[in-house]
């Protein structure tokens, strides 16, 4: 009994270990079975957040907080840097690079991933009371779209991180296949299911043949009829919402002053794209970039826009604004119209977001996601009406617009909702048990 399964997600992660009957998810923060994929590196040793843990040693000594505590340390204004969406760095050139966390201190991206996996393993070893040597790691269908070499490099980096943490035996399974195994536990007949796992970083689809009898088999290769995915999901929705409802308050879409006889020039837009993309936000804070932006004041017909932009840049509010966009998206999904409070930029500044505006911002992405789902079913050699069930998992399936669009594409399939945040980890656990106890 020394194996486990890890769902290392773009936004949330979980780890499963063996239990008396089957597998169970390990409590990661208090009773919570999933935890934000977030690390806060603390750079002021004399003023540490209460949840700070020491670094493991060697080259990696900075104290840090994980999960909700990491986000809280950031909100509370402790000195240091919050890292999120680390998974999206896998397969990019950044993974071997060092990023500054403050006070001239740097951390290698791969070490951030390693440190996070180590924390998950520590929590699971504490809960299970035994050292864990074998692991199944979930992986998206594609870490990187349309680039097999970079995709392979992404998996190799994740494997290297798992090895550095102390896992000796490492296997991978596709995240949506894992979700299908979770679905199958409650399945009463043999059928084809299309799993839609719409998370933070990727929208993944699989067509799997499931059934009570098949669930007992260890070899399932023939039951996996198709696997497909696209790199568009929750964090892209946040970016679009921010570009539609927050960045215009900072000048996006605006124009420069009209100079006699000349049509006004549009405000250059690149900074707004960088400010809404997690791993690019810090590039906007580089001193040379800040100076360049300061000099661009004459591009702005509305001086308040430039003033707000400079406030965001000089006070490093980019990550906080992405957080506002995400919170607004979830608020609208759960309860209709909301107000985005931007008082951190300027007293009294705010903008509304209603369901129509949110739908509008998501529409372009939506079509590509539904097209990916249709392609997956086609690759499986099935007609849409041959699907028995449509299984929804991943946080972004909280968006009714998205699940409605998928249901409309497969009207004959029964829609089933899984545990949005835990289904993949549960399924990876079931697979780990079959693999390591076979
Ligand atoms: N109620 C909700 N409505 C809409 N979106 C939501 C809701 N709750 C969470 N989300 C979004 O779900 C995403 C996180 O989902 P999840 O935890 O499944 O992703 P992940 O597994 O970390 O990512 P990935 O599988 O892509 O690596 C985030 O973008 C979050 O904003
Ligand atoms: Mg996921």
C-alpha cells in the first residue's frame, strides 16, 4: 500500500491514496480534499505568514505557503510572490528558467512544480502513515497543442519533478480517461460516454466504452476510442472577461488625442494582453517596460486611463485583477449579474458584469471547445446519436452556457454531472489501484 494518484491541475490539485475499500482523497487544507495549485514564496524571513513552511533545503530554501494559504498570504500583503498556473509552464522554455520572487531572489519554474508535488506527497504520507513510492500522475490530452515534441518535454518535466520528490515508479494517465473511470463506478449498462473535462488550462475530451463488466478489467486500451483536447479553458475565459470589462477602464480600445487633420490612433494593446495572462504579468513590471509605458502617455486621449494603467503597473496589481475577473465569472455563473470592484486602482472605480456580457466574452472560445468535442466523437468513429452519456467534470462546467452548448451538440446523450473538482483525482486513484496491485 504505497501508491498514490495525483491530479496536478492548472487551478486545483488533489491526491488519492488507498483506503480500506477503494481509494480516498487526502485532506489537504483542513477538511478540503482539493487545493488551489498555488505557492507563495516568502521573501521576508522576519515577517512570515502563519501558514509558512520551511523550504526543503539544498538550493530550495525559501519559506512558502501552499493552496488557499498561499492566496491568503498574497492578499494579506506579505512580502513575496504568488505563483499560480505552474502547469501551463510545462512544455515551454520557461520551465528551466528562474523567475524573480523579490529581494533579488529567484526560483526555477521546475522547482516550483517539484516543491508543490513534494507538499502533496508529504500531506498524503502523513494521512496514510506510509512512504509513497509509486504514483499515477494525470496529464491533459495535450500539454501543448499541435507540437508533439514540446508535449513530450512537458510530460518529461513533470516526471522529473515527481522523481526529484522521491517517487520511484511513475505512470501517467489522461485526465479525461480518469474521469471516465470515476463515471463508470455508477454505470449500470455498457455504453459510450463522452467525457468533457473543462478545467482551468485545458478542455479535454475522451470517448470511452464503459460498463459494469468492463470496469473489472485491468487492460482497457481497446475501450478508449478517442482522446482530444484544446488549450482553451477557465483561465482564457478570465482573460476575455478582463479584456472586455476591466482593461477598457485602463485604456484598452481607447484612442489617442486627435491631432489636427489626423484620425486618432488606437491605444497600443499589447500591455493589456500581457496583464491578463498569468505567466506574462511579471514581464510588465520590468523597469524598462515600466519606463516605456510611462512615456506612452501621449497615446492616451483619456489621461485617467493612462494614470490607472500606471497605478496597476507600479503597484503590481495584475494578478489581483485576474483574480477579480475570475471571481466575477464565477459570481455570474452562480447568481447572475455582479459588480467588479476596482477600488484597488482608483477609489470608487467599478464595472458591471451581467450574464449576457459574460456569455459574449466566452462565445468565441465556446465554439472552438464544442468543435473539439465533435471532432473527438468523430475520431471515435461514432455518430453523435451513438453516445449514451455526456459526463461533465472540471470547474468550468459550472458555466451553463458551456454545458448547454455541449448538450445541444449531442442531444441524444444523457447529461451527467460529476464532482467538478474531484472526479479526475478519484478516477486516477482507481487506475493506480488497478495498475499497482495487478
Ligand atoms: N462555479 C464555477 N463556474 C465557472 N467556472 C468555475 C466555477 N468554479 C470554478 N471555475 C473555474 O474552473 C477552473 C478550475 O477548474 P479545475 O480545478 O477543474 O481545473 P484544473 O484541473 O486545475 O485545470 P486543468 O485540468 O485544465 O489543468 C478555473 O478556471 C475556475 O475559475
Ligand atoms: Mg483538471
